[in-house]
C-alpha cells in the first residue's frame, strides 16, 4: 500500500492521546477527563472539555473513514503473517 495515500488522513487533535495515562478510559468516553485514571494526565483538561466528542471531531472521523476506504479500495488480497 502506498503510505503517502493515508499519511494525510491522521490528526493528532482527534486521535487517542499518545501520552495518555495507563488505564485511560478514552477521549470519547462520557467519563473522559473525570475518571480516576485521568488524574495527572496531561490531556485531562482537553478530554474533559469534550473536544473529542464534538460535532467537528465526528465529522472529521467520518471523512477520515471515507478517505481510508478510498485509499484501500484497490486492495484485493491481504497476507496475514502470524509468528
């Protein structure tokens, strides 16, 4: 697969925070930013604000899914390697 085809479809703003605490409930959870696992997380304020649950975030995710589906449309065979 051409990596450049999907390189532009990712956004740090709406993905799960990479520096999230262990046991993170996820930024889209109703308890995001409020759960005990969120204590001390550098993303706590942003998660609690609902940024990841906003209409803008939902629209971005929908557009991202369509873009990924279009990028993968020509894939006919998948080789799964288990080691």
